[in-house]
């Protein structure tokens, strides 16, 4: 059973992750991307989770 890369979202084998990437859930291919692109994806995901959580919270309070 592999791990899911948090950048590309694909499930890959353990061999597809380096030591540091394995811990951070970033595959070897995605870890070669510029840090700015990786950070932008992380920020977009964080904003999406925040907005989704806010919407769910409002729905539960109604």
C-alpha cells in the first residue's frame, strides 16, 4: 500500500517518496517543482478547507 502525494493527489508506492518527501507526503517528481508552486498549492488547499469548514459550520448552526 502506497501513500498519497499532497501536491499531485496521486497514490504512489513507497519507493516514489524520498526520506524528507515521505515525511511531508510529497513524491519525488513533485518535490522537484519550485518551492513557490508547492507553497501556492498548499495555500489554495488551506483556503479551500477553511471555506468548506466555515460553510459546514454555518449549516450545522441553522
